[in-house]
C-alpha cells in the first residue's frame, strides 16, 4: 500500500509539473515548416515501439565532463503504458546498482499542432522535473532540453532512442555545456522486451 501511495504521489507531481510546462512551452517548429498542415506527418504513434515491459541495463557516467570515465551500472525493469488514448505514455523505471535502488517516472506527451513530443522526467534521488522536446526523424527519436539539477549551471540534454527493433532498442543521454557545439555521453540504457 505504501508503494502504491508513493507511486500516485509521484504521478501527481509529474502531471502537475507537466501541465505547467505545456502551458508555458512555445510550439517549437510549428511555424518553421513550409508544408501545408495536411501534408505533415502525424507522429502520435512514434513512441508505440516503447510500449511494454522491458529489461534495462544502464550505464551512467558519473561526471561526463571530467577526464576520467568512472561509471556505474544498473539493471532493472522499465514499464511503459499508453494513456489518454495514445496521446501520451507513462513510463516507470526501477533499477538496482552498487548504490542501491533507483526509480524514475517519465511522462511523454504528443502535441499534434507542433507534431512534437515532450519528455518530462523525475527520479527518486533528485526529485526535480526536467523536460525535453523534439520528434521522430530518420529512424530515431531525438528530444532536447535544459537541466540545472546536476551542475551549478544550466546544461543542454539530448535524449535519443535508436536501434529500434520490435523487441529491443537503445536509449542514450548526452550533455553539452557549450550550447550544443559538442556533446558528451552521460547515460546509456539497452532495453530488451520482457512482455507486451
């Protein structure tokens, strides 16, 4: 029961924060296209590959901007389900590693006007919300945002899903502290399907 209350409290935190983000986010890219709206691809099903229960093996670089390559590895389960008739997805991550148990909660929202996705994430260790926005293109999903919860200054974060197959895919995060000129990998997760 305690776990279920914690789960709903986390979901309420994410949903409340995402509502504020959705109201304040500009529609990135919506006015940049020269194609008529009817010709634009509907990306509502871009993340359908992610639905299901997955085993995840995570490798996290402790300080990707440092010259050392110290890292930590975790193993766990990722559960992703559709909400709002497929216009959104809710992802729950549970993993264990040398520093103990770790949990994350992600809400993916599709904006049909901008033809883009927003990823809003919070984890049990930090308890702050970060968001990325972007789209599916050339066989992969790339979302970019800002984060100031890890370092004293704001950095750019690039989230990317690639090597997408019916029963496996890869998730990767990279950081940039120079406005996107260079990127360093900070987090990699290899996922293999356990069940639909």
